[in-house]
C-alpha cells in the first residue's frame, strides 16, 4: 500500500505518467517523413502507425477501468511502464514496418492502462474539493503532452534521427518505473471482481441512449480534424514546402495551443445553451474551411496553412471539449464506464475517419487539406442535423 509520507511524491509521479499517451502519440510526428525514407515505405504506411496506436488506445479504454478496479492501480501502472521500455526499444531498433505496427498496438494499449490507472489514483487518494482540484490539473497535464511532444521530437529528429524519439520514451519510462518502485504503492483499498457481462450491459444501455451516442460521434469527428492534420502536416511542411523537421514541430506546438484555446473557450461559455453554441461553432468552422479553400487559389504558404488550421482547430477543440464533458456527465452513477466508452469510441472513430480521408485525398497542398477539413465539417453538420431531426438531445 502507498505510505502516507510518500503521497506527495507519488502524486507528482502520477502527473508524470499521465502525459505518456500524448508523448507516445505525437513525439515522432516531425520524424514521419524521415521514417518513410529510411524504412523505404510509402507515406500511408508510416501514417498508419499513428492510426493503429489510436485504435489500440481507444479499444483499451473500454475495459481498462474495470481491470484496474480488479487488479489494482499500482500493479497495472508498473506492468505498463516495464512493457513501455521494451516496446519503445524494439521500435527504435527494428527496420521492419510490421514489427513497428505490432509495437504501436502494444504502446496504445499500455497508454490506455497507464492513464486510467493514474486517473483512478487521484480518486483513491483525494476527496472533495482536493480531488476536483487534482483532477482538473490532471486534465491540463494530459493535454500538455501532445502539445510539447512534436516540439521536442522536431529537435530530436534533427540532431539524432527518428529512432531517438523512442529511445527518449524508453528512458523516460525507465526513470518513472524506478521512482514508482521506490516511492509509490497500491491505492485501491477493496478490489472488485471483473464481471464482463455487467460491463457489456452498461455499454449496451449507453449506446442506446441517443444523445450520448451522437455526442460520442461528435467527439470522434472533432478530434479527427486534429489527427487528419497530424497525419499529413509533416509530409506537406517538410517534403512539399521544404521546411525542416524543427519547423514541423513548431507547427504542431502552435496547433496544440489552438486545441487548448478551444477547450478554454468552451469553459468560458459553459453557461450558454448547449446545442445552439455547438451549431454556431460548426457554422463558423464551415465558413472558415470554405474561406480556406477560396484563399488556396491565391496564397499557398506555410503561414496561410497554419493560420487557417489554427482557427479551424480552435472550433474543433471547442466542440470536442463541450461534448466530451457532456458525455462524461451523462451517467453520474457510472462515470468511469461512461468515460471509458466515450474515450474509446471517439478514438476509434477519429482513427478510422482521419486515416480514410488522408488515404483517399493524399493531401499535398493547402487546398487538399481544406478538402479534408470540409468532409469532417460536413460530417459534423450531418450529425447535428440528425440530433435535431431525431430530437436526440434532452
């Protein structure tokens, strides 16, 4: 069990583990073009490494909460960190794309377990206002990972090559594992038996709740805008525009702030009527996308690409954060299960749609990026129209 004197250090360690999913997802984005060249693979096969990770991460969300309740937080976290080290080292040392795919499946699953186990840590250790305070900090820390990761990755790629990203992640995991063994401990007082049938019944009930189901779809489509750019952005910036991997990292950093800004805007407008503000955000989004398409015939620079992507990602972040919070609060008595289902389903939708659009369009210029955004914006409009027609919102 966790010792009283170690609670503060264990809390800091939990905050250090939380961004692992974002780091593992995004640190190598600026390295994707170099990976394609060095491994002798087409862009689509390197892009698939990100989609595979997200699908694995999403699927794990479905049952990670229940398993963490059954086997304990500490054991799951330690196992995840140990396997992280092995999987990152294998990724860094192999030249076989199929082995990399397999390791990305493992890393996606481990990220799911690590994040869920540490999220549960805060619920176990803290109560009342202190718990709310730490959970809100946890959300901010979790969102920082995907923002700073490509920025770090750009410099790693320039100085040491694509493999260095995974060596750094392995080293980070090793340090966390050692510190966890020394300072942390189990926080779950009573372990619950794992009943698969009970979990599946909860999921079935939630899937049949119309407003919740459409909410998950909106989360998936909104986040797909970010992943769509992540899949093609580095290739366009480095291969087509001729900029360095460091610049690609800076672009990801800027767009990460756009996503966060959308979240902060959502919190600022939290008291406004829910569906009208989502519809307005979607209309603004579509207007910006059409404007991007028109401007693409006159200006095609990294500045115009990033400027349009920035404002579009703000609207996507706004819609996602509003709907994600809505889905998490829809079933207060089953918040853990609802959170796992929302995250899991959204990530799977995001992965499938974003990769499908990139594979179909093969974006190489600003106009094609705008076309991808347009497909996603129209999808969101269709979902919002279905919500209105089917009266699928309370």
